[in-house]
C-alpha cells in the first residue's frame, strides 16, 4: 500500500509533465553582467465533479542586447492533482498556490540544466512566493 493510499485528506499528485521546452542561444552573449528578463504565466483549471486541479505553469527567461536576442529559455509544465477527502482550501486556490509551488522546483531544475548546457552559466530562478502572487491576482 503506497503512502497516497493511506492519505485521508489532502491532494495527490497524479502527474507532472514537461509539455514544452524551448532553448535559443545566439552566437554572442554580452560579457557584462547577465540581466535576465523573467516572465511567469500560470493557468489553473478545475474539474469540481472529479475533484481534480490542472495547473499549467510557464517560465520564460530571456536576455537582449541592442534589441538582439542573446538567449531565450521557455519551460512549461503541467501538474494534475486530485483532492482526497475534505480540505478547507478551494480547488482553484490550491492550484494557484500549492500546485504552482509543487511544480516550480522542476521548472527551476530544467532552466538551470539548460543554462549550464548552453554555456550561459548557472542561471537559477529566484524563489517565488505563490501566496503573494495569488493575493495580487485576486486583490486580497
């Protein structure tokens, strides 16, 4: 019997999937300090009948110099979560806060691996506060 079968209340990770990954590196990277533009996109869909939450999380990192793109990294992952038992947190809120936070380290790892293999050095996404992002989205 697995740990998830013993879970009485909570959320079970059904799957975490890399759905899209793009990498571009130009021939020249500025020798000065890397200043990366980071964009984050989060989409949450809920199936109330099945108690499932679908979270699509995307990070894009890029750097340009004189309107010339030096590098661009895009990583998108899908997390599917199932609610087990009774939880006080609404499904949508779980997706935007907890689901996004669960997926984030996997995206962070992918970005770091791509940046190292692409000769960009060790680019690490900074920590993200998904509670604050959710509160800003909902003006709480």
